[in-house]
């Protein structure tokens, strides 16, 4: 509850700070202070009880240890995001405080998605998560690309919400309740599965696949990520995506337990295979690093979906590691990218000579995304695939495909490293639009060190799952 | 189960189908007859948009002031929020003071939003 | 009236909405189709609410509140849809001011 209430209040505070504070830098400092407070609050909730005791809300929101831990991860990632990209957020437009406020509201929606117990809360959480994102995507009001991305995102998002609602209603019609535990109990006795219930589950699956941008429901993702202001793409591709994946798991692990038959795994394995193939193969042909990262985020979602395939402890541990290492690495790359003049691969040419610190940190991020050992990304992928193998080892083709796709991803990720270290800079234009501060490379290296720390010793994170 | 049972037999729908077909054919036929038989005199007055006999002025698709649009949107938002008062009004007595406090909190957030748009200048009509 | 009628009506409305979203090219009309989808869901929710209530009554539970949660759900859908309308119309107006069109065929700047 801490995450939901405090982030919503922080959002209101940010809205009003925009009215009374005129200096953008001060606004960023206020937002950073609030997010640090928020992450401390979520950590407190992980260790002890929640600050807010609302017994009436039990039927709607029920936080598990797992949800709390993901909440901590999301807020920590957001903290790094605010610190690394604060200056870029200030450059997007005039309403800086409002952007921060919207991001706090997104976090509130994520908090609801991590703990919903009722399908009503799933709906509200998804809406609170996405409606601010429509606005953030269109934040550059004069930029046609940003306009277009936000309109597309809005239409597609509202459409998928309609589908989700139809799914919820059909399940309600068959089961007579919105409560996940009640649905789960009733579903155990309803064999064979009721027609309306089955239809509802399929519609819910489709709409959730839409939200996490799994193929074949991914087509909005590259356009939206490409058109949105680069700083906000970073937020959407990391924090929002992890929250959506966790909501996906939470939705289908309780109520749909009786549904976890061989048929379920066939369905999800097709979803995963499509996602991995589409994400990786199209990413190979991209010239813009931003668009390449958009496609690669699709394929990363494919790995995270192994938790939906498996529904075991391995999968949950994997999502924890994957969520943090993927979020940090992507936030790091985007924080550099949003400062750059040229966001194609050529823009990275010769970066290592001018900024060795930044280049080193970027290398670690890229290695982690590609899943090279000793980084968090490797362990994440390892956990996810072994979760799948532990639950049903007959899907050998899927695991081999996942490993092959990881190998393909090495190609396009390493093009960044190649450009930074092995190519000369031809043009005289500076790498960055704005001069980077002295602290920026140090912060990036801290983030990189964190990723390596997770990769070497994941227990520092996982021990909290078994508090 | 209860949900999808008791489907009527298709034969019972036959009169409805006939009526449907008759309706469609009738309308299509009338339109076709009036199209072929009716005289065609196209004068400029006739092709004009009918506005109760008053001569039309300008184009209807003129851009309107964005102020109006903003106020309309804000109206929609604040208008719909009142929906939550209906369940509260039904349970006014049984919810007691605790319910009243909850609704007061809701209204406070409401006013925070109102204060925000007021301060942002969204309600200013004159520049 | 049997519940089936409501289910069929709601599903037909929903399908009209889906078809409209997939085939129409005008952003406003797509938006209206999405609203149609949401409203068909509302209709179905109210019908199911009544159905579950009647069923609980028939099972012998006097003063039952079964089915009430679906009606509350309708309220939430309405409010959230209003919030979505506000944001969506703002986005469409922003688009219109820049391109003087609401045709989504214009939306191809991101393809290349």
C-alpha cells in the first residue's frame, strides 16, 4: 500500500510544485527527493508492515512479498532514471513538473498492478498505468512524430482495454465474482471449462499480451517507442513493461490454476516463440539505435514471458533479477541516447576515445542486455529458461529457440560496442547535444557495477523473496 | 449451464427473417423508384444546406476557440466523477461518519484538481 | 427476458465496435467505436448483475447483495472512459492542429 498511496500523493505534490516553483532544476530535485522517499517507503514495507492499515481494502488489494519486492525494484529503477535523465526530462517541454507528476501516477498504477486481488483493480491499474503514458508520449506537442505515436498508442491502448473488459465480463458471467481467489476456487470444480469462461480467458490473454507487447500483438510498440521523446521511451520500455509482466503473472497464476494444462503451455509457447523471433530478427535490420532498442525490448519481454509459461518459483526469481538488470541497463543506455545528437549507430562512433567512462558503462549495459555471463542479464535469461525447463521439459525446441535468439541479439547489441571502440569519428559535430556533467559517467558506472553485482551474487536480491 | 442454455429453435425466427427481408426490399425498392422516376432539377438554392430558411453564413467547419474545447473536456471529467456520489447517497446512513470522511477525502482530491486547473489558467476566457 | 438476449445484443455491439476500429480510418470514428465496445461491456455487466442477483435469490438467500459489484464496475468503467475521452480528444485536437486532418492514414511518418 505504501507504493500506491505515497506515489499518488507525490504526483499531486509534483502537480502543485509546478505551479509554485518556476525553476526546472528545483522541480527535478523535488521529484528526486520524493522518489527516494518512495523507494525507502517501499523498502520499509518489505521489511515490516505497511504504514497504512486499511483492512477494508483486503478484498481489492493484497500485497505479497513478491509484489513488494518488485515494487522496491521499480522504485529503485525509477530513482536511477530520475537521477540519470532528469536533465533530459527538463528539455522535453515546458511542463516539467507535470511530466514528473504523470510518472508518479504511472508508479501508482504499477503499485495497483502488483497487488490486485480483484479484476476491478486490474482494470483500474492498467488504466492508471497507461493513460499518463499517452500524455507522456505526446509531450512534444510540435513534433509530428510524437503526436502520431501518442495517437497510435492511445487508439491501440483503448482498444485493448475494451477487449480486456469484455474478457473480465465474460469471466464474471460464468463465475459470478470478480475476486481472483473466488474465481480460482470455482474454476477447480468447473471441468470441462465453461465456454464463456474460456472466451474470457482468451480475451484477457490477448489484451495482456498487448500490454506487454508480445507478438503478434506487438505492432504498436516500435512506432510508439520510436515516436515518443527518448527519455520517456526509456521509462515505458522498462518500468512500465516490468509492471505489466508481473500483472500478467499475477492474473493468470491464481484464478487460472485449473487452466494450466498442456493447452495453456502450447498457447504461451507460441506467444513466446513469436515474440522472440519477431523482436530479434527485426532488430537486426534497424539503423536507429532507438528503434533497435524498441524491437529488442519486445524480445526481452519474450524472455520475461517464460514466467507465464512456467508459474514456478524459478520464474518469479527470474523476473526479479531480469526486471532489475534489464531496467537498469536500458535506462542507462537511454540516458546516454537521449543526450546524443545522432541516434543511429554512427552516432556512437569513437565515443570510447572521448568519453571512456561512459563507453565502459555502456559496454556493461549492452553485455547485460545480450546476456553475457557475469552480468545480471545473463542470470535473468538463465533463470527464465530454466524455469521453463523445470515446469515442462518437453518443450526443448522453445528453449533452444530462446538460446539461439540470445545469440542473434549479440549481433545487434555488439554493433554499439563496435561503433564505440573500433570506429573513428568522421564528422566534427559533438557527440552530445548538451555538455554532460562530471557526475554523469560516475553514476553510469555505479549502475553498471550494480548490474555486475547482481550477476555475480543474485542472492542479495533473492533473499528478500523468502523473508 | 444457466448462461447459454434454452436457445430457441431456428424455425421460430422465420417470421422475423421474412419481415427483415421485406423491410430491406421495401426500402431499397422505394429509393430505387424515386431515383428513376423523380424529376431532377438542381438549382443552387436546392443544393444548399437547409438551415430553416435562413441563408447560410460561411463554413460550419471553422476552427473554434480552443478555450471552449478545454472547458468542455474539464466539464466531462468533473461531471462524471459525480457518479461516485450515487452509491454513497444510497448508503448514507449505514456508512456513518467513516464513510463521510472517505467522501470528504474524495472531494478534497477533487478540489485539488480544480485548484490546479484554475491556477494553470485553463478556465481563463480572456487572454 | 432470458439473459441470452442481452448477451447476444452486447456481443453484437462489441463486434460492431471491433470491426469499426479495424476498418475505419477516421480517428474520431475509431474513438466512437471504442466507446461502443465499452458501452456494450457496461450493458452486459448490468445484465449479469441482475442474473446473479436473481440466482442468489432463487437459491434462498434473502437480502443478498450478489451482483452489486458488477453495477459498481459499470461506474468505474464510465469514469475511466471519461478520463480516457479527455486525454484522447486532447491528443486528437493536438494532431489536428498540426496536420489539419484526423485521418489515420496520415500516420506513416514512423514507418521509415
